[in-house]
């Protein structure tokens, strides 16, 4: 009897456990059923079908208007944008000495394999036939008669040019009207039975950083490709040889971040009025693809080139006959020469058409301009630096009479100059020897402030340059005041260098003069230096030189 309660408790536990298991099984079953039912409902007919909605109301009205503006510009300009396909024949070579032909040595001829791989009928080995090279670029029609502006490098050397219009739906043979390698602009023409679609040219000088622009062309052969960006910089210039051609010092460029790639060359850069403000010319990119740094020849450059080509068949640039100081026109120099404007271009000497010094032959000399005049205005445009003046003169048409304003010893004068045609470009360079130093201790010190060492001018050099003497620069310490001023140490591999001939207007005939004059200047006072940069001209078999000015502030 005593065991009954214990057995009853065990029975109740078993019943409870069984009940809980039934509940768990029911719960799991219900969950699985719900999941299956849900999935079956999700795949029901028409429940997840996608449909394109009709045009709805724009979320951002201003953005929609902005997008519409891009669309309108593209629709307006695209019909006049063309793709240009060119073909050029590259002459082959005979190789291995041109007309060389190996003798036939029969079946055991060791040259037989070379003939089979490289030769042709007759057994001439290593010869290569003429090759046809094809390339692609872009252009834009600017006149309904079929005149097209593109890049010089797009059509340079082409023996056949084909122009595609309307995305390639129409194709025309084109001829080159004229080209200008310096500006990288060419004009070609197509003929048709009816007027061609064209676009107007806008004012590139009114473009500002941040203005929206659109580039249209055929990058990688993808015709009528449109990219959008802003003007990143205006008036961008490059040293000679850094841009697409050796003459880029006579150009300025519009810089844009609109994507430009191979094949865009020659295509238009347009403003939001649908006007051409530039011709896409080249990019800066380490990869060769678009890096958001593209450059376009601005309208004020290519319009001048275009008009000259149509009028005369060639491009001529103005020449005034002066050598200019290429070093910064410092405040100290402005005070020394009496230029209240604070900037300008210092004339260092007058030259003739051969680039040789002449006080009578060139346009500036004939008009009365002299060395040490500071040019501050050219044809109504303010002149502040050498690059701006060089471009202003070069882009002026030869034969024109322009008014040039100069400051001569503090007095402003105006001259009427009849421009000639530019045909020359001068260059200079520099050399080393035992020297003096500006330091108190004649022994060289590791931390020179002025950083200039110098010696007397060799007698043969003084006689050849027809100068009484001077102080020849023999060494310039990197990072010193002399280095910052642009003075150059002698190059032991070249016969030439810099010769200081005046300090603050006082002549320097030897090294002692220079040492005395510089030491006599108080600390913090300006030192204006006049020097000759000379070199040996192998062609002329003589020394040539050009005068320059620079300045430092004595420490």
C-alpha cells in the first residue's frame, strides 16, 4: 500500500510529458503549414509582375528643369557633331640594308627559313610592305557650307578623310582646307546638295570656373557620346613641349572635368546656350583614360586660326621684335623701373628677324621702343606677364598697327607698332670655374644665404660678347636666394653661363665690383640684378647672349 502514491506520481509525469510533446508537434506543424501557404501565395499569378509607370510628377522640379536643359543642348548640337575616320599610308621598309638579297644556296640554303617567314617572291628577306593606318576623331560643323573645325593631330598625314554625320547614317569625303600645328586646329570641308546642320561659336572669354559645359564626340568609336562637366580652369597655359604640340606657349586652354577620351579629339565643348566655346584637344592622365582633366582650345584661339585659314590658306602670327625678361617682375623691380602698375613685361633687348640684337631693324625698334622699357598695355589689353604678352602678340595678325604702352623710367609712353610675321624663337643656356663667395669667410660655408659664387669673366668670352667684363656665376646653391631668383650655375659640359653686368643700375666689370656693390646694400634692401645668359652657337660658330633682369632682397 505504501508504494501506490509513488507509482501514481510517475504516471502523472508521463501523461504531462506526452501532452507537452503533442503541443510541440502541433506548433511545428502549424508553422510549417503557414510557411508553405505563404510561399504558395507569393508565387500566385500576377502578384509580383513589374510594370513601367507612365511619366509621373518630378520629385525635384529644379533638377528636372536642369536635366531638360542638358537634353535641349544635346539635341541642338548633336546633328552638327561629326566623326572623322582617316587613313594614312605608312611606307614599308626593306630591312637588313634595304635592297639586300641573299644568294640562293640550293636545298641546304640556311636563309631559306628566313625567306619563308620574312621574304616574298624573289627572295628579298626582311622586307615589310606599306601599311594603311586608320584612326578616329571628332569634329564640328561651324558653317552650313560644310566647313568643319577639328584638331590638327586628327587629320595630320591623312591620305583619305571620311566624315560621318547623324551617327554615321551619312558619310562624305572631306578635304583639308588648312591646318595649324601650333594651335592644333585644322579646317576640313565636305560637299553636299543641301546646307549642313551647324552650330554657332560662343564667347570663350566669358566662361568662368564652375560654368556647366558639355563635350560631344566619338570616344573609342562610340559616336554621338555626350558627357557633362564644368569649367575647371580658364586661361590654362603650358611651357613649350608640355602640351600636344611644341607651340603651346602661344595657346591658352579651357580645362574641364567633362569626360574626354581617345576619339573625343576635335569634338566641341559647348556651353549651356548650345554654342561651341572650345575644341577638345588633349587630356592629362596616367592611365591614358579620362581622369577628369581635359583641355580644349578656346574659341578666341580657333576662330582666329579658322578665319586666317579661310582668308589666306595659312596661319600667321604677329612678331614685335623684342626679347623679354622671363623672370618674375618683382615689387622691387617695379619700384626700380618706376612702374606704378606693379606689373608688366620688361624689354631686355631689341632683335631683328634673325633673332640677333638690333636697335633699328625690328617693329618695336622702328616704333621707338627701347631696352629697359616695361610694356604695360598691348592693343588695349593690360599686360601683366610674359606669357600673356607673348600670346597677345602671336595671336595678332601681322601687318596690323597696334598701340603699345610702356613705362620708361617712371614715365608712360605710347607707340604705334606695325607688327611683322613671327618666324623665330630664341633659347638660352649656361657653365663653371674657381670663384668668389658672398660669405665673410672666403672658405665655402654649408649654409649660404645668398648662395651665389662668382668669378671674373674669361677674356676670350668678354671679347667675343663685346663687353668690358662682369662677374661670371660659377655656382648657385639649391634653395638659396640666388636659386629662387633664377640665376644659374655654370654647366661644366657646356660653354656658357650667366654673367652679372649691373647691380641696382651700377655697372659690374669684375668680381670685385659685384662683391663691393652687394656688400654695400643694407640688409632688407632690394638688389636688382642685370645679367647676360650666353652660350656657344655651333651653327653660327660664335657666342650668343641675351640680357635679363632678376632681383633678390638682401638678408
